[in-house]
C-alpha cells in the first residue's frame, strides 16, 4: 500500500493529494483511524473520496492509503439470516466487537470464519470445470448453498475434500492455464459490477405475492421490476413487508436504505416469528438484511443498494429466484445529491445530479431472468421492488419520474385509501403493470382459463364507478338507473370484498392465485346474473342489494384456500335466490 495525505475535508467528502497509482473506485483507508472510503473523482494529483463513516475529528495532513481494489463484498455460507450495514459489515459481529453503538474505523468480516460447514462435493477429481459450475454445496438454514467456480476461472479438479470445513479452508484445487487455483467456500465480488450470466430472458412467470390487488390487477413477473411510490403513511413499507413475507421467492434481500430504524427493527422482530409457507422454517432463514438507516452514515446509503444487488446476484447464480426490496430509493438518491453537491457538479432537476436516471437504470437493469453460468444452464431470477418516497406525495419529482421510465410495474399508493383503512392502499386507477400480456398465457394454463377476461371486466367496472360517483356528487343517486346502481354495488364488492385485505387475519393476509380467480369469478357471475334478472325479470334493485348471498360474498375472503368448493358454491346459491325472487315477482303479478 502507498500513502497520500488529506488536503481538504467537507463532511463525508475528503480530498486527498498524491496517492500513488490512484484509480477511480479504488477503496482507501482515510486518516489514522483507517476509515473506509472510495475514490469517486480524480483531477490531476487530487482524488475525491467518499468516506463511508463519520469524518468529524480527522484533520488535514493525515494519511490516506489505497488498497488498489474496488469496493467488494465477500460472498459465501453465512449470508442468510444475517444483517449487514451499507458496505457489507456484519452488524451482529460489529455489536460484539464494539457494543451497541457504531464505532468508526472498526473493520469486521461480513462472514464468520470460525464456523464449520459440512461440505458435500458434486464433482470428482479429474473433472474439468468451467466458471459457474458447482463443485459442491453446504446446507445453510434449509437451503442448498452451492459453492461455485468463480467467473473467469476454469481448470481440472484435484485435491477435492469432503467433511466439515470453515469458509476459508481449501476445498478444491484447480489446475488452470495460469497454475494452481485454490478454491475456498468464499469469493469476493466488486459491488458496482454485475455478475456475468449466459443470456437474459423476458419474464414469463408471476411472482406470487398473495396480495389480490397486485396478483390480479398489477402483477409483477419473476425477474421483473416494480416501484411503490407514495406519500408518508400510505403504506410503502407495509407493502414491501407483505411481499417479503408472502412472495414465492426462494431468497429475500431486504435493503433498509435511509429509512427509520424502527422499521428495520420491525423486520428483525417479525421475520423470525413468521413461518415461510413454502419451507415451514422461520422467514428470517431465507432473508438477508442490509441496514443503513437514517441515523447511519449518509454516504454508505449509496453503496447499500449495490451491496444488496450483488448478494442477490450471487444467489441468482445458484439458480434461485430472489426478491429484492429497496426501501427507499429516494433516500439513496438523496445521498447521490449530497455527494454531487459537495463535488460542485452542475445540478439537474431539484438539485439531483444530471446522471440520476442512468444510475437508477444501472441498478434496475441488474434484475431479470437469466441462464446462469455453469454446465447445468439453470435459470435464476432477481425481482427488484423499490419504494420511492416523494415529498408530499408529489409523483412529478425527479426520482419518481426517473424510476417510472425504467420499471414495468407502478403501484401508486393513495393516502386517502390509507386513511380509509383500505390496505393495500394501491390506487387501481393510477397503477399499471406492463407484464399483463406476457403473463396471460401462464394464467390461462395454470390459474383460470378466463382469468384475463374477468380481470378486464372488473377493471372496467372500477373505472366506470368513478364516472358514476361524479354524477352522484353532482345531482344525487336518484338520477342513476337501476343498471347503474347495480354497477356501483358490484364495484363496491370488488373494492371491499376483493381488493381490501386484512394483514392480521390468517386466511386473508395471503391469497393463492386459485382462490383469487375463484373469488373474482363469483363476483362477476353474480353481476351477470343480477344484470340479467334486473332487465328481463323486473326484480327490484333494492332486493338484489339486500340478498343473503351478498353478505356471504363479502365473507368469502375468510374461507381457507383449501375450501374453494365453498366459494364456488356461492354461484349456485345466488342463482337459487334469484329464482326465489323471480317467483315472488311472478306470484305478485
């Protein structure tokens, strides 16, 4: 290592002079306390350094050492169920080393190097392996954690071991063109560079979230991108928690980027108590947490999302489906704005850097469905869902607009719905999903043959409801025809009996696709029958609204998914009740 010295200090930005061989994005150790930083700009003999720890108290003239390597994260067994800060340090180990408060200059290994793992080889001595091939695995919290050949390494295996070893023990030696390569269970990867893959595919399978407004109306595909913008208190974090708890992803990477510490505390308290419906194990066992909350160093927010996506790519390369939640990208963009301002760059809209959109695109484009490296050619995916926190709910601000140009799914949160206790508070008139058509084939084959038709009819009713309610506000409900009153009643059913969910009710907090399709089918069949009897058999609209089956439809969300027959039976009950009403009308006539 070679040394330069500090020339200027401006908050998290330090300008150093005369660092020999300085390169952009090299990591450096700043001052006598060895604070971790990263070179983000070089001008002549001066290097601007983004310091990821508190810089108060350090002075001009202190040394700066370059490590001549980019900011990287260590990847290997021990990631699951762990909590890291924005630059990949294990916060549990941090607390054991320094106490409950962050102490700057402390360097903590992100992975436990003392634990022993039962290594099971998958290849034999003498086998030729390529980048991405699995030489073995260890069982980590019920998940097969594959030990893979690093990218750009290939050769012939020998000295293959089996048994219990630490992550730093040599488990395989490869004869390569450049000599012997000693493989351990851990590898390091620069966080700003995407991990390689063979090819990327268009997403074709939905990420099942169990949230009816999302799965039915605005689905996100595995390997897709989505954003959740909304004002304070509208439920962005609640939506992301629900997706992390109930989605059918095999690994969850949850990034708390600049949000309040109590929200991460909720995750830490809740996730170990919740059972993953797929494995029966605690949800925390398949989760990796990245925490850089609002009272932690601002500069590290910028690195936290890159750290999270790199860990997600590592599990994707094992062939797993990964869901990554970023809460929130607005706080990440604010870190970019602060560093850009300190670098005295020309500001863009509202002071954000002019390259905000391209930086966001760099992150979101690392999501997707890919054929991973290795002879198995398996598919893995990363689904990225970013929360956006526009000030005052103003969706025209730069971060929201830049995000909307990139992502394919937009879940617009509405504070009015949240105040009405309608959760998830996703506005069905403002939101959209561009995966509808690509997922229709999957829906027809695996969910319901008329699923797309049912969804379109329901959405048409919700849009028509807005027009009718404007008429009601102007001239009153009496001006509506019976058919229009029926439309309002069915739209109310869709809103309250289908879209609204209770996160504290076991049968309602998660709904399978089969149950969603059945519920929507029952509502739309009831609408078709009511419209027919209203027009042809002159049944009163008041009698239809007060039918017994209307109450039963409102309760079908609480029927367990395994009892779909009871939900489907409501169609026959409705028909019988309509016939009884018709008989009463005929008898009266």
